[in-house]
C-alpha cells in the first residue's frame, strides 16, 4: 500500500472493500508499547523527581494537556524497577475509600444466603468481596516502593486532596470490615491483579513510601497544607530542539534540522510560543501524516494540517 492516497481507505461511496489498514503510528500499536524508552524529560524534571524520591514526598506535576504529565511516572518506574504503575484516574465522584479498597457488601450477603446450611467452611469468607484499590495496593508493605499515578487530581471533589494528605502522612489505613472480622488474617486481592496479600487485623501500613505522581491541568487551586507536602513541578513549554528530539524518539529516527519534519516542528513551536494550547500528540499526529511518502501536497496538505492542529481551548 506504499504510496497509496493517504485518505483512500474510507471513500464515502458505500462500496465494500476489505482493504488492510496502513501501519499504525508506533505510539498507537496494540498491545500498548511502554512509553518509558521514548519519554524525553524536560529541563528540571529529573531534579524534581529525584527530590521527591529522596524526600518520600508525592510529586505534583502541573502543565498543559498533552505536555507529558501522565507519562513521567512510566519512565521513573521502569528505570527504578518499581513494577507496573498503579493508576488512579480521579473524577469528581472519586473518593479516598475507593482508592484504598472496595468492599462488595451486597455480593457477600447474596453469597451468604446461597451458602446458608452448608458446612460453614467457606460460605462466610469475606476475602472474595474485598479488593484493594490503587492507593491501597501502593501502601502494602513491600521490599521495593511501588509507583502510583494519581491522575488529574484537579478534577476531584474539593475535600479529596486533604483526605489524601492524611493517608500519605501516616502511610497507613484500616479496612473497618476486617478490623471487626472474626479471623485475624485475611488475604485480599490487589488492584488490577489476581495476586493477594495478607492483611492482619484490617491494618495496612507501608514499609516503603510509594513513588507518587499527582497530575493537574491547574483547574483547582490546592490548599497550602497540601502543596507544602508535595514537590511541585510545572512542565515547561518545550523548545524546538526538545520537540525535534521527542519526535525523533517516537518515530525512532534522527530528525534533521531542515526538511519537512523540522518544518512541521518549527511551525508547532511558533504556535506554542504565541501562547496557543496545543498538545504534543497533535505534533506527533501531524508529523506522522504529513511527512510520509504519498502525503497530500498543496491546499490538501494545509487543510489536513489545520484539521490536526486545532487549538485545544477552542475545541
Ligand atoms: N517529553 C516527552 N517525550 C516524549 N513524549 C512525550 C513527551 N511529552 C509528551 N509526550 C507524548 O505526548 C502524549 C501525551 O502525553 P501525556 O498523556 O503524558 O500528557 P498529559 O500532560 O498527561 O496530558 P493530559 O493533561 O491531557 O492528561 C503521549 O503520547 C506522550 O508519549
Ligand atoms: Mg494525563
């Protein structure tokens, strides 16, 4: 299909044709490839991450959409062997308890009814109805710290940052359902895993403070007591050189200083400089579609560039 018209797949004529799609961009192949090898840390980020690691404090990363905030932790965790990143995607409905553990009380009652009259061995076992959330899993005692992404904390209910602070200060929490439970030790499932961990008398206390990244687009102003307990970093506006390196890393090639890719990068950098809100994904999309063999030329190229590079705040 090389050299095929870039837009020759869907034609809008309703005629059936089971053609193979073109090769996907390297960052859109599935299963997802880890981003740790291609992430290019902006100036100052390395120091901020190291400060957070030394101080055992969460790192609060602020910045524009698509500036790489959610990707930082993948590289840190891969480099320092913290295991798979635990992800907590915060919304206005998120609660601290959900992030610590989930208890399916109704499911347990149902199972108790079904099991009534059997030998009593397993019917009232609470373990299948409990699961740790991302934060609860990150606070389990472990030989190495875990990495926890608290993504988009600025979308949370106003009380959440302070609630979270309490748990992060003490590094421990209780599961009341287990504190009251008849057996001392219960094995509880971990977040997004089939593994279990032993919880004794309902109390979980970390032995290694997790590496935590909190991300924010700046939609919420956090209280001072919260801010003072975090290391804070704002993603800087990337320079044209940084953008070239980043595109090269994603496309796995060296981007020369002149030529079509460099031109797209420069146009993107100029718009950022002028204060427009554009995401790095948009640059990657534009480079992928506009710099390939058979890419549209002339007016069609301008139109495609405009389609891909629409400013975010005007969405
Ligand atoms: N410094 C960088 N090096 C390499 N790739 C980057 C960099 N910054 C961003 N990207 C790429 O840009 C895309 C968007 O990054 P990411 O999702 O981390 O942004 P974000 O700041 O979390 O955005 P949002 O606020 O919308 O959640 C990802 O595909 C990521 O790989
Ligand atoms: Mg993000």
